């Protein structure tokens, strides 16, 4: 139901488009920086790190790109969750409302990032009394924290508390499979367009663009499913 609501929620589609643009800007900047760094004597010198400098740089730089792109997508995911969850509950949600909700929940949203990466031995130094430790999140309920922030909870502790009441639902793999399948088809189409015919756009930008659109759509569908699964449950029953 969450995925169906996603395609019927214009606000969610707008936030997905915003996410595509934002991640695209990150990718474009990364390509520019990567091209400049590849010409660096340190990276190109075969004597540095026994000739593995280029490989180490590629892996490290790729990981940094993924992290930055994920952080850029995070506020968009809250916008998608707000739009989809509101629609599932039968509530109205405008783009302006979603921006107001994002402004109000930005701090706990990024505090949630700290919780997700808080592993020993850095957890004690990374987390403060305003954060939530990973041990406080019930197994399988972490998927509902962002929907809880988007729809109900103004603080991270409250969002985690509501997410812990939610019952994990089966079926999350289906929208993920759809997104991955779409990404694969888009990449194949981009490679084909760049290999066959006389396209004015080189194959590499086409492939990168297809990967970005597919990845963001996959993340949006997953967010929509989680928001729908959360919004359908009565989490106040039995709690005063």
C-alpha cells in the first residue's frame, strides 16, 4: 500500500526528483574532483603504496561519495515518508507542509545518522545524552524511525519509542527488487544508447545518470514501503 500511495502522492514524487538532482550534483562534483585527483603525482606514481595508490584512492573516494550522497538523500527521504504516510492515513500533505516538517525534524534526523554509525570504540565519544544508542532500537524496528520522525515524533527518543512499537512487516524486498530491476534496465539502456546509434551524449554520463535515477528511485520506494507499513499500524493502542 505504501508503494501505491507513493505513486499517487505528488509531494513524494517531487521529493524524489529533488533527491535525483541533489545526488546528481554530488556525483558531478565527485567526477570533477576525481578527474583532478587522478592526475596527482601521488595517485599516478606507480611507486606509491607499491602501485596501489590509485586503487586505494578509488575505493576510499567511492565510499566518501556514497556517504555524502546518502546524507544528501536523507532529508528527501523524510519528505517522501511524510507525503506517503499522510496519504495512507488520509491526511492532506502539501510540499510546503513537508518543508516545514523537515525544518522541524532536521536535527533529530541527523542525530539518527549518529546512532546508525555509532559502533565501538567511537560510540562513547560520538553519542551524547541527546542521542539514542543502537541498543535502544528494537531488532527490525530501525526501518520505522524516519517515518516516525516524519509523521509523529518531534524528537529522536520519541521516534525510536514509537518505532519500537511497530511490528516489522514482510514484503520489503519487493519494492527493493523493483528498484534494482529498474536500475539494471536503465543502465543497460544507457550502455546500449552509448554503444549503438549516434547519440550526442557520451555513454559514461548516460550510465551515471541512469545509476543515479535508479538508485534514488529504489531508495524512495523503500522509504515509501516503510512509511506505509508504519502509518497503517495503530501504535497508540495499549499505551497511555
